[in-house]
């Protein structure tokens, strides 16, 4: 007898399920990272950008599954030194120090050793902030009775060494000023630059640090800020945790002063007051894609991330963390959860101050040399 052929056709419902499975599999192949094509970029940033970058990196990876981001955080000067000396246990793709002059220093140091262009493209501004002073309210009223931060008052308080001698109460104890280590952090360098200008009453150049009064100032500050923190955000978290009697006045970036203000209110009952320095220095966090150990495909992926950071939606996130945008289409007051809408004592959208560019790399070098030399 002739054999009967089996009917191998599937029921309509089963055929539908199979078709859906094939479509879903195809979509998975489309949107899932493809082995061998995924790029990993290592971002090394100053600590002041740590929390917003962690949030934005997650968002970027969701939109770009073939690009993986690894975030590392260091003080800005540390970042340069470790990169030049190859002392990291990772290979950076992008460096984002607190200001572009630090990248100029890096470029000069690298060109001096191998005479090659160190970056793929021109460095890109990411976010802006300015240096401000902070103080606990009662201490600030005694030190700055007119509400204006004055370097001379801080120096006099350091020389007096305790609050009782400058109009405070005996139980306030010693006067404690805090800034970051200028051999490791941009904010410490900027602090000493502005203080030197106030001391001399003129613009600073590399010869300014040979002045005996400036050398005396550096020695006084160094004694007063024993074991200064390596980065600005670490400084502010320690300032809040220590509170009055252990940390009275500090210089930090406006961005983290605004962002961590609520934390100071929760920890100490009364939040700190912000004081705008006049003049102050604007620091623009600036990103550069480095060439060493970075291929063209990885550099393209890094460029995509930097493009992403400067889009209005991401700039708005940076505003929520207290930064001023580099994208002029973003308004400080209209961004949801903007710290400029939270009635933070002393905070101003447009402070009436002179804003200076950061010192050049030669000045930064002299600040570090003098700091290391004085006792």
C-alpha cells in the first residue's frame, strides 16, 4: 500500500505564535549589544560631577546599548598627574577636569615628552560653576557682618586662631577654615589664586609667588587646613558631617554648595550660608577624548556621549545638581527642581560679582610648588 504523507502544517494559532517569536528574536538582535561591536569608554571626571554623571550614564547606556560607560572620579590635578605618569589601573578614554586650563597643562606636558597631539578633538565644555564661600550662619554673621565674604577677615581669623578673639563666643573654640589640597584639586588652586590677588591687590602672575607676604599667607593656610581633602565634594561632605566647631568656613564650587544644602540642613539643623566671592573664578568642566590607547571607533563612541551631555535634557539634569549650563537654551529658573528656586540662603541666579577666567597652567604650577615648599 502506498504510504500516507503526514500533515505537517501547524494550526493557525501555533503559526501565529511562531511568527511573533521570530519578530521578537529579530528585535532582540537589533537592540541587544552585538558581541565584538560593543565599545567601552572610560570616563575620568572630577568628583564634583560624580552624581549627575552616574545618573546620565545610565540614561545614555539605555539609549545606546552597544556603548558601555565606566566612570572613575579623581581630583582634577590628580587626574592629570596620574594620566601623565600612567599610574591608573585603567585606560582612560575621556578626561573631564574641573576646568579647561588643566587640559592645557596636560597637553603641554604630553607634547613635551612625545611631541604628538594628545586629544582627538578640541576639548568640549560640559558645565559651568564658580567658586563660593560657605559658613555656618552664626559664624558668618560674626566674620562677615556686612554679608560679604572677605579674604582679609578669614586671614585675620586664622591668625587669631580662635573665635573669642574675633568677636565669637568662647565655646565656639578654634577657627577652622577648610579648602582642598591644591596639589590635587582645582578648587584649592583657585582658592589660593584669588586669595593671592586679594593680598596683593593686583592680578597674579608667576612672579607673585616670590612675594614674602604671599609665601607667609600660604604657610598660614597650610598650617590651618591640616590634611586638606583631595577633592571638593569630599570636602563639603566632611564639612557637613563635622559641623560648627570642627569646620567653620570653606571654599567650594557653587554647584555642590547648592546641591548639598538640604543635606546640611538635615545633618546640622541649620544649613550653611553661601557667600559669593568678588571677584570669583568661573570653572568650566571640560572634556577631552585622549589618543593614548584609544582607537578611532572608541573615540567616535566617546564623541557620541559628549554630544549627549550638551543636549538640553541633560544640561537640565546638570542644573538640578547646581551647575550652570553651557547650552544657552537652558534656563536656570525654569528647570524642574532647580536649586535656584529653593530659597537657599545667599544663592543668586545672577550674582553682582566680577567673574574671572581660571589661571593659566604656569600659575597653577607655581601655586603647587609654593604649597609644597612652605611649612
